[in-house]
C-alpha cells in the first residue's frame, strides 16, 4: 500500500492557525461532552497567518486532537496553545491522560503506529503517522514534549516564511511610501521658493527695477545660474528613479537561507523516498540555473553537482509543456541537462518542480534516483510541488530583505547627496545676495533692495526645507 505521504495533495493558501484550532474544538464538542472533558485554549491573538492547505492541516491537527480525546480519562483536560517561535508558528496540544512511555515515544510516528498502546496497522493512515506526513509536507515539524509528568504533549511547528514575507512587503511599501511622500514634499517646498528666486532674478536682470552696473549685473547672473543649477538638481533628484525599480535578483545575504533550502531538499527526498534532491537557482550572470542546495549526495558527488549549470533555455523548454493540474514534470536528465553531464547525474527519470513566485521562475527543485528507473505518481508530484512553493517563499523572503535594504540605502544616499549638492548653489545665492545688499558692488535702489531681500528670504526658506526634510529623513528612517 502506498505510504501516507503519497496521498497528500497540497493546495496552500494563507490560513489562520487559530481559526483551525477554534473549528476543531467546536467540531469535537460532542466528544468532549461525552467524556466530560475540560478544555483550555491559550491562542496568541497576534498570531499571523501561515501558508497551508486548510483541509489537510485540519486533518493533521484533527488526528492529534482525536488521539488526545481517545486517551484522556473521563473528566480530564485538553489544552491547546499557539505562539510565534522565531521563524516558526508553534502549536502545543496536550492532555492529562496516561502519557507516553519513552520506548513508545521513539516509534510514535512510525507508519504502523496510531498512538495506541500497541501497534495497529489497520488505522495507520488515520493516526499520528499521517499527521507527521501532513505537517512535513508543509515544511513543518512535529514532536513530543517529554518534559511533562503526565499526558501527551505534542508540539507542531510551521514555517512563518509567508508571515515574514508579508511583514517585509508591508515594510517595503512603507519605505517606498515614505520616499514618495518625501519627494512630493520636496517638490513643493523646494520648487516654490526656487520659482520666486528665478522670477525676481529675471526681472532684475531685465531692468524692471532699475539699471544695474556691470558688477551688479555679473553678480545677478551668477545668482541666476546657481538658481537654475538648483532647479536642475531638484528635477533630476525628484525623478523617483529608486522607487518602482525592477525586481532585484535573489542574493544570498541571509545566512539562514542555504540551510533552510537544504532542509526543503531533505524533506523532498524523505517524503518521496528518492535518492537525492537538488535546488537549482537562476543565476542571471551565468545565463542559467546553478545548484544552491541539495540532499542525498556523498561529499565528492556534491562537489560535482555544485558545478552544474542548466541553460535557461533548457529549463524554459522543460516547463513550457506543463499541465496546469500537474505542474511538476517527470523528465529524463537528457531533456534539460547539458549532454555530457546528464549520464552521470541520474540513471532514471527525475521529478522537476518549478520554483516560482509572481510568474517568475526562480529555480527548479529536482528529485531523482541514481540506480534504476521509477515513476512518480501525480500525488507525489503535488506533494513535491507544495514543498517547491515553500522554497519559493523562502527565496522571495531573501529578495525582499535585500530589496528593503537597498531601498533604505538608496534613501540614505539620496538624502546625503541632495543635502550636500543643493547647499552649494544655495550658499552661492545667499552669499551674492548678501554682498549686493551690503553695497559691495554699488548702491541699489529701494525696489532693487526689496527684491533682493525677497530672493534672500526665499533662499533661506529653501535651506530650511532641506534641513527639515533631508537631514531628519536620514536620521529617523535609516
């Protein structure tokens, strides 16, 4: 009979773990009433959603709750807690039943065990082994907490990658929104006094307020040139070049990423019972897909696998003919690997899953065997594709982290550059205006003095706007 993992079909979506617990406890109310069981829920109200197949996760957790009801004495207690545990969402389900012996705990999740005191093969697919398979298919973990004196306390952990991605997207949007607001503010607060300066400068040079001598005319032209330089600087800086930039290629700056992806490869190898799994990541500089993580290779073989690079065209051709209902592809290595490397890679067919986010192929997850040929069932393909989707979320997480850091760095550079470069022509304008007002280049009429006072005042307004918006932006949002 096929193993439990082979029958799992994952259709993941953003799911509330707390809501699943509520639904299960409501479903089991009649069973609680029959045995007069007390219940206690300690659910984190701030628990974010996770990426999961709702019916499957309900089945996996429901098996745990059923096991607790079965083994808890009349009048006993069943409790459930949820919490965020670093990069994981943690669910603890416990009872005050007879507990589990150390000998039994070591084989509790074996395929032949359903949580009873003795093995019972007939219901293995409905027991704890199925729960473990479902949790594992979601990239999670399940174990038994043996620190309690009584009862069985199961701890389930699900990856919070989707949660972290949602937070990063929100923070990235907030950073871009802040920058957009900053640029909009600068556009108004810098351009308005600049228009005043340019307008009055043009009028003075045209003689609207009386004739100027040669030195005064030359000084006013320098003020005019500096003002126009400042206009050009503002126009080019407020071009929003760093907002809405194209998606960044994935970088591996997050030190946790390689180990996390290796675990996905290990999980795929285990649930498919194959020899190896490799994750190929798109490398734009190489024009293909290179191996990022893997499981099931001897050290010397791993060194060779890491040198592989699959041409992007080969991957595109392989994935082009996929069925929407069966996204994974079963293919011979010769169909996608360069000719001379294919014979050494695997002797039989491989299962190839696309690792995609938002329509972009980030990589491929490949599972296979080195000796002999075997088929992969549609259920296995769906299971493996679910793992590939989790890997895609981890890669997207890395991209979001890097893009957020890039946005912050660009904002810092923008603020520093704009603050420095705008002050140079601005100081020229203020300096020459002061010299003219002090009579250094000859006397001015009352109208000319009044106009230059307005030019100087507008220049100081510009300086104040730069100090308020650029210096504070860099300090408070870096």
